[in-house]
C-alpha cells in the first residue's frame, strides 16, 4: 500500500471513529454484551462465551480502525518530512 493510500484510509478510519452513530452503536453493543455476560446463569456457559467473543470482536474492529488511523498519520508525517528535506 502506498503512503497516499494509507493516508486516505486513515482519514476514512477517523471519520468512522468520529461518527456519532458509530460511537453510539459501539457503546450500545458493548453494554449489551457485558450485561448478557454478567447476568448469565451459572449453567449458561455458551451465553457467556458468545458475549465474550462478541466483545473481543468489537474490540478487534476498533483496534483495526485505530491502526489504520495511526498508519495514515505516520504516512502523512513521513511525506511531510521528505518534502521539507527536499525544499518543497
């Protein structure tokens, strides 16, 4: 992936992370999974496992978006440094 592509993906990831609907959906999903996990009965291993895996998947998604954002930021900084060294 080129630096320009990384920058564009970073911009898009930032837009997703800043989107109020996305933020609300993530908070709501996280609360629902935690509530399911905590309120499960002792014999409901599958319910707890599903809630735990859903939380992990949600965390993984948010982590991937953050990585895209960070990669884009780093790519932009690299381009800026190179351009300043080259007198642009």
